[in-house]
């Protein structure tokens, strides 16, 4: 008696990015040592894509976050490797170094793969592309590039980095005395539309103050001094910087949608398999953003904690967008959530409630607004060691629980699908509708189901 050992399930987290670290920190906070934690990822440090936009302009970024140190802080085992396949029947995964790892719960947080979306453009995906952007800016200074376009391939995207690059490039080139004209080309209904009208106005002002032209259209290719649009139009541009399209991890043995993303329910459970959850860019949720990745990770950690009886209930993923925009001067803080009156069926007139401010709208005010990760990145200390979790600082912040059934994640996915369909990007719209269907257990409101059929017919065979 007394020496009986309590079973401690093994939770394996695949990935070493924002979603993986938020899951790790959240789980330790919520379940303590009721589980054994293990982190499997290649590389030594978390890749910090959000901060990389500042590098081409000579601005420093935060120091690298060591995966080994973070695992140690959380008393987790750190295994180096890449998950290549999962045997969900036997709950065993295989890594690229030939190891087999057993799990009781698997959390897939392996991110997405960036691919070129605009042929002929320089695609900016993060730290690995900062040199190419610097070289292009040097070309502008030498007078070789007289017109520069910044292009967003799809409206259902995290577009903030494109505006950051354009605004900082304009300031930098002006300081260098270059006469390059800058144009932003976007299929969004208004700049940073996801953050609502106030954000659009603030960005318009920023662009105007820096002589940046804004063109609405869907860019599809750059060649011979022109950026081609889907509607047949062209914009003069000696060079073009674009954001990428993303593809999912498509891990052998796990379900995937047409683009390789994992379909998940609002608690991050991967559809059709047991004991596997997923969070972040690897999932089919249409906007790939660090703050949302953390919110998905929190939903996953809470669901695991609830299964273990460590917490009473597990709140589902409810997207709140928080963006810190670097401008080369004072940053802008943007925050938005859906004004969801109408549960799953979207009502006409539903809009995004947004705030924009030059003062921090959340604390700590980092670029990746993770409940546990933001304080960790700010202090390199887990929340349990004395830091309060991230909190909103505005009266608009909804600390109170929302009525059951209000499903903002589904609403947001539907809103994005409609916007993409409107701009003729039917494949992207179908993808967003698939994500909405995954969140609702495969059921879409009739209007959305009709839209999905129309999009699939218009898109033809979907590219993989
Ligand atoms: C230029 C740019 C700027 C951005 N700016 C912002 C911003 O300001 N704010 C914001 O919130 N978001 C921003 N984002 C988006 C944000 O970077 C991503 O949404 C976020 O990094 C997603 O986190 P993740 O953990 O899902 O994936 P990732 O951060 O991509 O991490 C994936 C991890 O999994 C590992 N991995 C990959 N495959 C495997 C495998 N098979 N097995 C094990 N491990 C694997 C990778 O090595 C990596 O460690 C920006 C993105 C870009 C490209």
C-alpha cells in the first residue's frame, strides 16, 4: 500500500514552433505532473517568423528561444527529429531518424509548408528570405528597381507582414534617398479587413503618409516589369515581394484535407482518429497566425486536462485576432473578434469588431499573443514561475464566457470563404469551407454547402 504508482499518460508534442511551445507551457500549467511530456522537433530553436520582417531594415529581433531549455523548464523530454508517420491503431509514431515513439496522446503542431503563390515574385516566408529582401532594397537604392510591388495572393490570409514590409521599405528607401515607387496589391476588401474598419482607415493613413499606392486585385504572376492580376489587369512593377501560399504537413497515417492540413474540431481533435489532436498552421483553419495557433493550442491543452479530470471544462477554440504591426516607428496594436449574435448560421450584417491603437491592447505586448507563450518569451520563465498569463487591456476584451453555441471559429471560416469566392479564388474558398465543416462535424449551413458545391465546380480539380 502507498507504493502504488499512479499511471502518468505520455503526451507527445510534435513540433517546435509557437503552437508546440504554447501546448507544452499550457499543459504543465493545467495538469502539473499528471502527464509525462515529450517534445519532438528538428532544430535547436523556435523559428521566429513574426520578428523576421524587421531584419531587412537592420532592426534587431528577439534572441532565439532554445527548445532544449524550454523543454527543461517544463520538465519535458526533448527528442530531436521529424515525425514522418503515425500508426494511430497502435499509438506509435516514427521519426526520420528511425526511432519509434509510443504516445497516449499525440499533439501535432508541425506547422505548414510555404510555397510560391505568385510566380516570378520573391516570396517572403521568414528569416531565410531576409537577405534576398535586403539585396532587393539595395537594388532600389542603386536605381535598378524603380517600382516595387508587395502582393498578397489571397484574402483569407494573415496579411499583416505584407503591410509591415511595405511600410518599413518605404521609410527605409526614403531615408536612403531612393525614388522607388511602392504599390501594395491585395484581394482583401480593405487593408487588414479582418481587424475591421478602424484598422483599414489606420493602414490607409499609414500608406498615404508614405506615398504607397494601394490596388485591390488578386495578383497571380510577375514577369517583364508587370504584376498580372486574375481579372486580366496589370500593374507596372520592376520587382515584386509576395507572401506565400501554405500547405499542410500531410503526415503519413493521419487524415488530411486536399492541401495536406489536419481537419480538427473546436477542441483540436483530429477528425476520424483517436488520441490525436492538432494546433496551429498544420490544421485546416484558414488563417495561419501565431496568436490563433496559441489559442488552438490552449484549447488542445484544456481538452487533455479535462480528460484527465484536472479541469472541469475545456473551452473550445474561439478566435480573437491580435496583431502588433511594426512600422519602423511607433507600432500599431490591432485586435478583433467576431460580433457573433447568431451561433453557427451567419446572419447578414455580421461584422468584425476591431480596435486599433498605438498603445498596447494586451499584456505582455509581444508579436505572438499566446496566453502562456507571450509571458514566457518576455521573461524566459514559465507562467507557473511567477508571471501572469497574457491579458487584454481594453474594455472591449471579453473575459466573460460567451453563450454556448456561439461559434466564432466557424463564422470566421465562412466569412473568409465568401470573401475568397467573391475574388474568384474558388480553390481557397473551398478550403475555408472544408475547415468550417471540420469544426462543425461535417455539417455546413445550407447556404455554405451550396457555396462549397459552386466553388468546387468552379475550381476544377484542386491542386495538392
Ligand atoms: C513573415 C511572417 C510574419 C508573421 N507575423 C506574424 C505576427 O506578427 N503575429 C503572429 O501571430 N503571426 C505571424 N505570422 C504567422 C506565424 O508565424 C505562424 O502562424 C506561426 O508560426 C504558426 O505556428 P506553428 O507552431 O503552427 O508553426 P511553426 O511556427 O511553423 O512551427 C512548426 C514547428 O514544427 C517543426 N516541424 C515541422 N515538421 C515537423 C515534423 N514532421 N515533426 C516534428 N516537427 C516538425 C518545425 O521545425 C517547427 O519547429 C507570420 C508569418 C510569417 C511568414
